[in-house]
C-alpha cells in the first residue's frame, strides 16, 4: 500500500523553503533574469516548474492579443511575433513578489511528483477532466520534467487515447509498482541544503493508510489550460518553448548528469579520435534513418535552419552548446547554412565547436540540433 503524505507538514515545510529562497535570492529592488531562475534553487525540478508557470502566464498575455481591427494571425504578423518573442524571451525579469507564488506552486508540485506521482498527475489533469489524453498532452508534461522522465514516457505511451480518468486509474497501478525510495531521498538531500528535512518527514506515521488525492484549489490549476487554449499554437510561436532551454532539449531531462571521469593519460590525439568516433556514430545513425526520420521530424525540407528552430530550442542550443552565447550560436548556424551536405555540417560543428566546448555528440541536445540541420540537407 502507498504511504499517505503528511499534508500539514508538506505545507509548513514548503512555506519555510520558499521564504528562505526568496530571502537569499533578492536584494532590495532586484529582479531575476531567466538564467538566474534556472539556478534559483538546488532542486532543478523546482526551477523548471517555476519556468513552466512563467511561460504559461506569458501565453495568457499573448492570447489576449486579439482585435476586431487587426489580423494577428496573418503570416507577416506571425513572423514578426516570432522575432518579438525571441527578443523578449532574452529579457526576463521577475521581482520577489511576482516570483513567490510561482515558486510556492513549483515547490509543491516538485514534492508531489517525487513522493506521489499519481497525485501530481491528478493535479495536472484536473483542468483536462473529461478529455482524451493525447500525444500533445504527453509532450506538455514531459517538456518540463527533470525526474523520472523515462518512467513517465513509458507510462504515457501506454495511455495515449485514454480518458483522463482512465489515465489516473492506470497511473495508480503503474506507479505503485515503482520503488521511489532513492528518488525521495535524492529530493530530501537537495531540499536540505536550503531547509533541513528527512524523507520520512513527508509521510504520516501510519504507513498502512492508502494514499488519497489531495484537494485541488482551482486557483492553483487555472493556468495549466493556457497552452491548449492558446490560439497561436504553432511551434515557432509557443513562448514557453524558451524554458526547455533550461529544460535541456525538451525531452532530455531526467536526472542530474554525472561528472565525467577524466583520464589523465588522455592526449590531444585520443581526444580528437574520441570526437571523430562519436561524430561518425551520429552521422551513420542519421544516414541509416533517412527513411524513418519522418517519424521524428516534419517531412518537408526547410530552406532556413534558423527559421525551423523554435524559440525554446534556440535558447536551449545557445545555453547548452554555445556557453550561453546567442551570437556564437547564430554564427554557427549561418555558416552551416552555406555548406553543401549534412556531413559537412557535422564536420564543421565538431571541429569548430564540439571539441573546444566538450560536446557529448550522443546527447539529446546535439541530436536535436542535428535533426533540424538534417532537414536542410535531406
């Protein structure tokens, strides 16, 4: 049987944690940037859930851009919006008062997803009650996850097409079989660097009580409907995409990456060979998937690589692969645009950036970049 959460302790601890983060993150009159929000707390899942809400609120603002006098859906207007949103996404500034409710909810959701994934699902699915769980819904969940991502991906594959009530029923059976002990202890260790807590503190003493869903406050879930309701629902116009920058490629964020072990005997030749092998592997993989790559990409060829990259991916690539330099990222893409083949593009990226910046050529970030570049040369 599942253990029941101590809701009173959870609320008390959450308030203490949030107050300490706010107190230590701001000086008087200060605001935080997007980059600072990514590193707001030692718990990366909290940081990404903060960003999830931030960009949901941004979508709400964009949704209000409607007029009986001007056509905001016109192609030219949409292109201008992409430019505007790309610039605006680089100028996030959040004050302490505006951040506190975002952090409060993000902390609550993070604790839930670690301790009781089904209860987290219930909170997330409440605004979608009576609807069918679609692939788009699954992607919305996954793009902000840093923990248990493979488990959620596996589960979502099993429930695509199911009603939300069926998803919760199946979720209860699926997640009840998982051993979350290590996940819970990892969370308590991360939280304790701000406010001490033990894993056992979150649970009621009676370990035989079946876990019941927590009540859901409508004010806590309203903004979760924004993404599906947003009429400007093209990938290039989704503002919350910027977060997956932080989210490390929309679909790659599960666990903290371990620090690589460094072999003191490595030579320049062995490092070069390492990158050449990885490049060859990635290149062969893409060539072998020419017939099936449509399963992962849009089928049509693109004329401009940059225009085919959504805002969130632009931000992500700059942060994760180009040391936070948007200029370096744009220069690299501009150069790639001038090349003749996909092989040339991979070789250029490896020689000019991957070696110096220690890219993992098999990482999701690199593969996502190569996917969109591949569309240029297909």
